[in-house]
C-alpha cells in the first residue's frame, strides 16, 4: 500500500507493555488503518469522501470504529496528535504530497472551496497552482478589511509555489496597510526595478502612499512622474494629489488630462474624481467651492468601503480645506464620519484622529484635543508614521503654547525639533509648520525652522500663492513677527492678508486681527475695534487667539471702561478662563476684585491644605513662573490690578512678610514641581 513497511502501532505500545485487545484486533488491517490515519492527517475528513482505495473497502466502518476504540482516532474524527506527528514525519514527503493533491482534487471535484485546507497545505510545503490561486483570491477579498490576514495569505500563496513578483504589488499594499512601511518599500523597490512588472500601477500607488506616510510627499510625486502619463491610467487622481501637495501644478494637470477617459461611475471612481476636482479648486480664486466637493468626495469614499493606497485620504483633504477656510466645525463632521466608516483603513486612522485633535485645539477645546490624540496613538499596534509623528509633535507644541506652560512648551519643542528632521514640507503640512513658526518665535529659536519655512514659501510660490493655503501661514507669520517685535517682518504678511481678503473671508478676518494687534502694541487702539476683531477671530474657529487679543488690549487700556469691556469680551470668547462666575461689567469686575475667595475643596469636601482658592492657585503658578501682574492678567483674562489684589491676599493668608517669603510659601503650598525647571 504505502511502498514501505512500518509497525506504527507497536511504536505506541512498547514491547514490555501488554498490547490492548483493540490494538490486537487492528493487527490484521494494519496497512488499511495506517492509510486511513495518514489520509486524515493530511486533510481528509470524516464523513467526507476518502481516497479511492479506502472508500472502496466494504469494511471501512469497522476499521474506523476499531481505530477509535484504540485511541488512535478521536471522537471528532481527527487523528491523535502523537499518531499524526509520527505518521507525517515517517512517511516520505512525495507520498504525503500525492495524498494532498488527491485531497485538492476531491474537494474541488465536489464544487467546494479549499478554505482553511489551502492554508494548511501551503504551510506543509505543498506546491500546487490551485492552492496558490485560492489563497491569492482570498487575500484579494480581505486586503481592504483585514490587511494583516491578507499579508499572511499572500505569503502562504508564495509558499505554495506562487511567483513572488506576480503578487509583489498586492503584498506591498497589505504590508503598508499594516504599518510595515519598510517591507512595503522593499517589495515595491524590487517590483519597480523590473522592465515590465505585473501590477505596476498598484505598485506605484503603494510606493507613493508609503512616501507620503514617511513625510516625503515630493518623492511620491516623483514616483508618478517616473510612471508617466501614458501608463498612469486609474492612478491619475492619486498622482494629482501628490503633485499638487509638492507644488507641481503643471504635472498634476498633465496627469489629470491623461487619465480623463471616462470609466465606470463606481463610488470609488466618483470619490477620486471629486477629490481631484475639489483639490484643484483650492488653488484658484474661488476656494469656497472646493470644500463642498471635497466633503462629497469623502462621503463617497466612506460609502465605497475601499481602502486603496492613497497619498492623502479625501477626508483629510476636506478637513484641511475646512481648517484653512476657518470652518473647523465642518472639519469635525467630516473627520468623525470618516473615522466611523474606517476610511483609508487602519493606516489612515491615526491621521484622521490627529486632524480632529487639531480642529479641537484650534477651537480651544484642549481636553477634546488630548482625547483625540490618545485615540490616534492607540489606534494601531504599530508606531506612528513620520508624517503623523510630526503632526502629533506640533499638536503638543500648540497645546503647550495655548496652555501658557513655559516648561511644557520647551519640552514639546524639543520633541518637535526631533520629529521635524524626519519629514519635508508639503502643502498638507502647512498648519503644523505655522505652529512651529510661532513657537520658534516665542522661544527665540527661529533659525531652527527658517530653512523649512523658506521651503514652505517657495512651495506656495510655485502654486501661485493660492489664498486658501497661504492665508493661515501668513497669519502664523504675523503672530511670529509680533512675538519677535519685528514690524519689518510683519508688514509683508499683513499686506498679503489684505490682498487675499478679496477672495477669502478668513483672510479679511485675520487682516483685521493683525491690524488690531499692531494698534494694541502701539497703544493706539479703540476698544470697539479690538472687540470686533477679537470676536471675528472667534467666529472663524480661533477663540483662543481672539481672547488673547482682547485680554492683551485690556492690559494696555488707558480707560477703565475699556479695560472692563475688553476683559468681558475675552471671558465671553474664552469661557475656560473664567472662574465660577464670569464677570461681564465694571461692577462685576469690582466684585471679582473685592469679594473674599473661598479655599479649594476637593471631591470629598475637604478644604485644600494650601488654603488657596482656584483663582489664587492660578495666579500663584503664574507668579512662580516669573510673570508680571500684566502678564498674569493677560494669561487668565483679569486686570493687572486684580492680579495684584490676589497676590496681596495670598501674602496675608500665608503670613509672608515679603515677596521672597511669599514665593517660598507658594512653592510649599502648591507642592513639588513649582516653579518648573
């Protein structure tokens, strides 16, 4: 039967042990039992058809029952583990593979799919084109929904004899979708080095997506340029996204013209078409038309359920367009819908959460921003790609700057400096680069980012300075110039905002804000003008900037009436800075100054041992950071006089004889960590 003799049953019953009756009954049918157990070990199953020479035996049921009674065959029809191992390790591999091929013939002959059997056969070393075909088809079916499983199936197809080159593009797609950018890059490198490789278009799409995640979008554009318009086909929209993002508008137009032939109007095709149309509109003088198209593109991508490799998802582009247009609420809606739909797969999930965090930060919702950051970091089991790592670092800088914590800002800046060395400037990263510009000015570190910013201005110039993309960066430059007290550097950016006002509502609001800041710093301002500018900033999703402007103006107001008015405006715009009651009039301001403050009470009703109120603790922290009364007032939107009142009250309460003693007692009252190093 098997072409060799082997006493498999005596192996399990040593000579010194008595042989059970069940085993003695099997002695006469030893070859038949062995053949049965071997067939079941390679994948045949009961009661499914067995190999022909077994199925033809009339006494097969008796043999099966005897094998079960002897403990060689388990109740579920599987072979005992030790028996299976012994049989497979002692049987010549050619014979095992012959049985496995017969198993494939049997299953396919019944019109069934191999299913898990195909995976087991591939792992066992069987080379069969039918196994390769089924594993490849199964991987193609799950590459969008479960790229990790797809990667395993593609690898098993190669084990079963599939060509490595024929599946390289799909394997690279699965690897990139699971965050393994290195493996994806190596697979694509080998593919693109061939003269006429299979799956070339998909391979280029994967390569471009990998470059984009690495924060080198210009390399993604170069990859599409290498592919050429003649071979671009269905990748034209992705090529346009990469090329526009790297400043190559002419190349994007050529790609779109070459790929403009009409195809099937599928959800995915419509999503890609709307993406490139909307992105093109962001470069013109009617950018307000871009956002609706990009939102529809995101909706169609959600509906399609596709997770194809993309340099940037439609949802991310729509959110960036909304943020650059002063509509962060629209960005929130698009991003939340895309996250719920799983747009872009697991690889895109962290970026969507980080953009949601940016929108929350811009709207002065620091807690929501940190929650979204936490979701981004734990979204996958792999670390963030360099592009997302830089966005996270810039977010931490922005949150620290808005929180007024100098020590936290310094730490965040150090992390961001390291992160920005791994990425290059592109159109879709201008918001974080603007934040880095402001923080650098705040910390007197502008030379650290000057060459990156020069690249950003050059990129915008190549795109003919589109208002939608350039306005927020000009606003960041205005803020940086104000921090650096450099009118010469401020002037060109203020002028650019004024010019862009013709095509951009956001630009007109920011131009008014910049003008108000200049007048405040020159101490020549009207409170009504400053309030209008501050409320305008709040209306375009920048409440922190508006409150900061009003608070700073209040500190420089010459009339008490103006000071109270501006403080009320700041508190109205920035409610997080309010105490238990937000005063809104001169009478309320006086009450806030003069009313006794109650000590902080913890959740259990126990007074805080420091004896300080919430507002006094805020003032104390800022005082220990070395801030003046005016700077304290600007930070928490109270007047300098009110800050001075708080300090005097704390001095009496803590029994301090002088300022030095007060600082010592405040450090003890607040606990370790104050002042920050």
